[in-house]
C-alpha cells in the first residue's frame, strides 16, 4: 500500500470518528461544531480521493504517451536505418557497375594484346607502330579512369586490388607492344612478344577473378 493511500485511509477513519462524535454530542453548540469539523474532514477526504484518482489517471496517461513516443522513435529509427541501407546498396550497385565497365574494357584490351598480329599482314611499319601507340594510350586512359574511382566499402577491397594489378599488367604489356617494333634483332622481338602476351593473359586472369568477386558480393 502506497503512502498516499494510507493517509487517505487514516483521514477516512478520522472522518468516521468525527461523525460518531458528532452523533453523540449534546447541546446545540457542541453538536454544530462537531458536525462542522466532521464535514470539513469529509470535504478534505473527498478532495484527497479526487486528487489521488486524477494523479493516477495523469500518471497512466503520461506512461502511455511515453510508450507511444518510444514506439514512434523506434519506428523512425527503423525507417531511417532501412533508408540508409537502401542508399548504401544503391551506391554499392552504382560503384560495382563502374568497376564492371573497367573490367569489360580491360578484358577487351587484354584479349586484343594476347591475339594481336604483330606483323599486320601487309601493313606498313608506321601503321603497326601507330596501332601500338593507340593501344597504349587507350590503356593508360582506362587506368586513369580507374584511379579516379574510390571506395571504402570492404566488399570491393579485393576486387579493387585485382583490377589495379590487372591494369598495371596491361600497361606493361602495352609497353612491350610498343617496344616490339624497336627491337634490335629477332631474339629481342621474340622475347618482347612473349612477355607482352603473357602479361596480357595474366591481366585477363585478374579481371576475371575481380568480376567473379563483384558478382558474389551482390
């Protein structure tokens, strides 16, 4: 039993006693005073009971409001979390698309270097050198495009490393492609061609691994 209820119970008891005294009082003055005091106690009792009930109702309302506010806050936090997750997924998908674009171009260039006809049939040496220079420029441009991309997403840590290594191998292959036409002898030509094709093949392998990892992270 709470202190408030105990005090109300005591006041009720005192009011009952006051009315018993008033009933047993003799004389008009004593009788009037007894009933007056008993009535004051009764009024005080009624006021105390009403206040206690109102406080209880206010407490219930306050607790209900607090509960509703807590539920509202939880719902808002859940919605916000879902929105952030959705945004993160969209950003990740957009970044993955950019990486796949780099991989597609890198794979195309590596396949081209792996299978290029260095003699070019009846093509002039100047034409062949121009093709080598053009391939090198395109690969350097792709490498620069990749370097502008940045991500802290742990899902892409390994693919980013693989793509970076693949582009480096591809750039080195392009370098050997250009150097091939400035070889001093047939042995140097053979060596540069072999290194070029090997690096291009290794680059393609890196790109394929990165592509599989990106698909798996999705």
